[in-house]
C-alpha cells in the first residue's frame, strides 16, 4: 500500500482533548478501510498565516498513513464535512520519515533556546549594541553655523531673536 502524510488544522476554540478525539475518529476510519496510522503527532496550537473562518490560530495534527487510496478518500471526505477541521492536506510520499517530524524537532530547539537565556552579551540592558555607542543625543554639543555651541531648538535661535534685516525682508513680500 502507498504511504501518505496528512496534516489537518482544527479550530482554535476546541480543546486539545477534543482534537485528540477527532484524530482518533480519523484513525478509526482509516483502520476500518484497511489501512493503518503509523504515526500521529500533535504539533499544538499555532498561529495561522491568515484568518480562516474567523480563526487566527489552529491545532495542527500530522498523520503518517499506510493505506489504500479509498481509505484516504474517505478520511478526506470526513475531514471536509467536519466543522472543527479548518484545512487539511494529504500528500503521497515514497517513504515515511522515522523519528519526530521537522516541526517537533524545531519545537525542541525553540525550548532549548528559551531555557538558555540570551547567551553572553556585553553591556547592560542595552545588550552591548555598538550602534549609537550608548550615548544620548544631548551628550554631544555640536557647534552652530557661527562656531558657538547650540542651545536647544531649531538652529539655536528663537523666533523672537531674528535679525532686523531678515524680519524686514519677510514683511516687504506681503502685498
């Protein structure tokens, strides 16, 4: 019999126990049709790339199946009719992977990374980033156009301190 990998996504509002019951129902359909489920993996509640029927998350389940094509057609029909199943995908493969799937392996790596903290970092809470050198903008005084240090605001001058020549030019243009 050919090998298949099947992944289905259940709604976010069903419990993990209900997802397990759903998976057992699909396993029963496959065995009744003369096939067998060689591996079942629950990947957990994961975020969806886009909303499906107002769901932003879904419970992912993987089956490795050794069954005739009729059994696959029947289980897909049941998945299509079940309101708790948002999406499913069945792929025929030449051979099944031994051991945990790539999703479970990456899940293990994520947990190891979280437990280990952030690793060795230099510096304090900024994390030793070299960008900006840890100084604030107020730490450096750059000279203005006339060579004198700037004081606050835009160009170091307040609106009230404009030279008389500039003020006269601005008023003469208004006709």
